[in-house]
C-alpha cells in the first residue's frame, strides 16, 4: 500500500538572462500519515539522484511560509456554477481551439518568447519537452488528463496565445497549469478559459497567479482559495524576493 511518494521534474529556467537547470519537487501522502520523517528521507534520496545528474537547484511550492520565499503567489478558485456572472457565455477569441502535435513548433516559440520577458521564466529546450508538458500522455489509462488550447492567428497561421488545463477527476475540477497571453487581452483569455473548462465537464477551476499576469485580473474573475498564499522557494540559489508579476513558471503533474 502506497502511503507516501516524492519525485522531481527537471526543467530549465532563465534568471536574469542566465539559464539554470532545476528540478520541481512534488510529493503525495495519505492524509492519515504523518510524513515529516518520510519527507526528509525522500528529499535525501531525491537530492542524491539530482547530484548524480548534475542538478543542484530546485523549485518547491509550499502552502505555508517556512522561511523567506523567492516569491509568493495568490491561489484562486472559480465555481463553474457562477458562469452566468461572466460577461459572455461562449468563447470570444477568434482562432481558439485545442492544440494538436502540428502546433508544437509555433507554440514552443511563442511560449519561450513570452517567458523571456520576466526576471524568472521557464524555458523549454526542445519540442519533445514541450510536448511532454502540454499534450496528453499516450500512457494515460484515464483519457486525456492534459488539455491545451491555442489561439491561431487567422492571417499568419501562427500560435499567439495558449492555456493548459489538467483534469482532477476525483474532485471533478481542473487546474490551470499554463497561460501565455501575447496578443489576446489577458482578461478575455481567462474568461474563454473558464468557458472551455466547463466543456471538460468540470465543476470548478483552481489556479495560482504565477503566469506573469496582474493580480487584479485574477481577483476580478476568481475567488480567493482557502489556501490563500503559495510560496515558491528556489533551493540552493541565492536570490532576492521578487513580486509575482516578474515570475512565470508552469506546472507538470505526472
């Protein structure tokens, strides 16, 4: 019986122009299990594996503030029963559709261009890596758990914006894992996102404000989550605390 697991996902971030290989740490534990000692043991083993692969920095998200974080994000939720409160009830953005494998080169380019504008921004180094984050896994036995939508320019055919959702079947909800808004107004893209989430047969949408968008855009549409703040720690790398609008990172849940 599995009661605790800790794992890492390697990726690259650009910090003030410098590329840095990091690992995003994640864990899973049964609520009835006191996992402090398990966490310590798991972290030691993960650290050993990272050092063998010459990765010496990590990113960790925590709902509690333990020391000074690199950045603090706000956490938000949206109840899909409140869709009538939105200004329109069908997606408004021209060219909005689900992403396909042929969109990968253009979507990769616009995503890296978007994240390069920020002090801390995630960098995708290959089409294969980008596909792993934004396309459904062929190994999934529960259907498409990852759904990514793109906005295609009707004139040039290039991708200008995208957002990605991960389904959470046990709670019939979705988590927003990525938003890239370069041409479509961010507020409009968020509203279209919520309308698309409803099409995925979900009752709720949750997110953090770590996509480089202004906080007031989220607070106009979403409600604050019971877990109000989420702290991001950059482990083993000294960096001053920055505001959330200067950081763009994405989530990958395996």
